[in-house]
C-alpha cells in the first residue's frame, strides 16, 4: 500500500472521489443496478449509489481494470440486452449489507490499494457495523 495520492489513482479512471469524503454523511437511500438473466442468478450488484441527507451521490462500481471506482454521479437507467438479459436499476432491496445502516452517519472509511490498479476496496463504517465494497475478479462485491 502506498500513501501517495498519485500512486493510489487508477491509471484508467483517475483518483475518483476520496472515500474519506463519505465520513459524516447520513446514509438516506441506496440505489443498485443488477444484471438479470434467465440463464444465471445475479452474483452481486454492478453498481451501488449511496445517497446522503443532502441528496449527494457516491457511486461505487468496478472499473474495467478491476479497480474500485468511487465517484459522484446519479444513477443511470436500466437497459435491455436482448438474449443476454437486462440491467435493472432501483432502490436497495431488503436484506442487503447497507440496509441495516440506513439513516446512520458514516463514521469512518478505510481503503485498500493495489500498485497496478489503484483503489481495490473501501470499508464504510457506521455505528452499527461496517460494509465492505471491493473489486474482486472484475466484479463488485458488497459484504
């Protein structure tokens, strides 16, 4: 792990939003996108948008080089991919890791970096627990 901001940045996507910027924000809503297909069950969300009490967005996703992107920006709309399924975008479903923390302040954020891709994980802490968002084998994992 390197503490230089330049060396933490993803070479393809840049530094993005520092995850530390989430500290002190109250999590009011969460929107996710999922790939839905008849052929396979979804393994995890494609994107997660955390929406705070002021209406500001933090978008978490996996980059094409397997970095973890944390950026601003509103949720996109879903789309149909024909025989390959569809991408659905909507409010957080019950039972997902962020659900128990709605209405709470983010108290701390820790990040992990890889020398080749920049940020690969962020752990977001609340008074009642933590949620880890990580890029793993090119997929977003939220636990």
